[in-house]
C-alpha cells in the first residue's frame, strides 16, 4: 500500500463520507418518488372508479348534466 500523508488521508476520508451521504440522499429521494407515484396511482384509480359509478353508460342524466 502506498504511504500517504495525513492531509491526503483526511481528504480521502472526507470524499468517502461525502459519497456515502450522496448515496443515502439519492436512495431517500428515490424511495420518496416511488411512494408518491404509488399514491398518485391510487388516487387516479379511485377517481376512475368514482367516475364510472357516476355515469356508468356514458348517458347524460339529471344527476350528471
């Protein structure tokens, strides 16, 4: 292994910590994006169900006009 001075070791450790922080932040952001997408899909599905119950055959009635 190559000998390094203290400044190089501190810099290397700092870079490693920064990289770990970046990975953690990316993972958290990805997880949040997945959760939001799932919530939006559930809302869209619920809206679709509500619409189909209100107007089942596409006919205009006194309730939907």
